[in-house]
C-alpha cells in the first residue's frame, strides 16, 4: 500500500462489521502493538492512524509511534478518549455512527440524515474545542448505522459538511452501499468504489480510506488535474 502511494496507514484490530462482537481491550492491545512497531521501523516516514474507540489503546499506540486516532464512536464509547487526544495533541478522526457495531444496522432511523449528522458534528466539535482539540477530521460514517438510502442521501449532500470547516474523510471502499445495490461481492466492487470516491472528491472529500490504493490515487490525480485546468481557464 505504501509503495502504491498510501500516505496514511490505518490500523485496526477490532471488527466493526454490523452485528460483530467486540474484541476485548487486552486482545486489541496484543494484536496492534507489534504492527505499529513494525511499520514505524520499516517505514519511518509514513503516517500511522489507529482505528480504536478505547482511550487506553489510543494512549498506548501514540506512545508506540502512532500519529492519528480514528474513533468510530466519536467519543461515545469511552468517556476518556477526548482527554487522551488533548493530552497528546494528536489529530483526531471524528466519525458519526448511530448505535454501536452490535446494533447499528438494526433499523437505523433518521428524520433528516444529513441534518442530524451536521448537528452531531457541530456538537462534538464544540465539545472537542473545550478540551483544546482543534486538529479534527470528520467522517460521516458511510455504512455505520445507515440504510442503503441513508448512505446515498449522505453522498448527495456531502458538500454540506464543508460548512464545518474541517477536512472530510470518507470510507466507501467495498461497502454494502455498492455491493447490495449491484448484487456483487465486496471483492468485485472496485468500479463502484472508484465511482463513489470520485463523487466524494468532487463534493469536497480530502481523505479517502481505501483498500485499493493505486486506483484511488488515479481518481485523485484525475480530479486534481481537472481542477487545475479549470483554474487556469
């Protein structure tokens, strides 16, 4: 992934698939520590992001050399997470999720999907600022407590998140919003992933979380050159 152009490596050892049982904290720590040390030793220049909602895991990983904490729960599953982010002053990925991985896909419901997500981010960003945390990346959480329709409502309105003035990260790679719609397997979703990544870039996404790095880099290169030509007139 690094050789193909990945600038951030996101490491996670807890399955967050719908209905999954959560790995224990000790199991998570045992699995993740060696991975950080290996990457930091072999690729000292790469940015390491840790996908965890546990403050103790986050703190340990930062001490081991991680740069970013990617929290799917937005601080809702561990009340000490914001304290740790503030203590080490590291970038924080704030993701929206309705419910928990165990129950998030059991009848997710919104009156107004994008409006509720914007309210969530607004309140969380305000709270984070109270902790002195400014380096925040927002992720609308495609597939986390959303139906197929909800996901495409977010996609259609993704540009509205720009008003929050925070970098937007999206993770649509091989997700059910592609697979269910096209009735294909995740490994067959590359075309759909590239299309959605391109739409997200057009609507303001700054970071793409992907499995297929080469193809994502090509989407970014085409998007950037198109905009360059547009600016040059």
